[in-house]
C-alpha cells in the first residue's frame, strides 16, 4: 500500500530487506517485493499475477502507462503481444464517480485497438475460473499460448 500511495519506492523496500537477513517469512516478502518491483501495486494485482503463475500463463506487464484522450491511462495488467488488458477492480471501483472514470478509461483503451477485460477483486477470491477461461481463450486465439 505504501508503494501504491507513493510514500515509498519499491526499490527502497528491497534495500531495507537486505538489512534484515533473519526476517521471518523472508521468502514470502522477497516474492511479494519482486512482484511489486515488477509493477504490481495492489493486493488484487499481486493475487492476479500469482494466479497467472499457477496456471502457467505468461506473466503480464503491470502498471503500464498509455495516453488517452483524457491524459495518461494506467493499465493494471497488459499482455502487449496479445493486445489484452485486464483491470482488477477493487471495491473503490464501484463507489462514487469511479465507474464513470473506469468506463472512460476502458473506452480509451478499446479505441487503441486493445481488448479490455475487467475482473472484480472479489471474483479472484470466490470464482476466478470463468475469468481466467476468458483470458486463456484470448491468449490462445492470439497465438500466445
């Protein structure tokens, strides 16, 4: 969360880890930091990447910046070769005017000839299979799998 809120940089956390050689759960923390330095900024994105690895899917790029009509667009997950974007929507995506901003961002993405899929964060916990079936279908159809 501190990385997502720009309080600390991921590389600073990696440096701090070297100061704690006997840290409990070091392997877990090292793995999470590897994903964070790879671009994941939320628990949903971390869970998504972990699920991709379990399914032996190529690990996508995370937090990719594109330009849209309204300015910069931050894509949660992108398989550039497949032209596939996946947005992992936490609870805050369903509150206030967030759905409007999300719709405009998704439209901008699709106007760039990318396919955009959305996965509610809750679905990653309770029913991820239909969403990953869609992802695998697109990656297969586009020659990535």
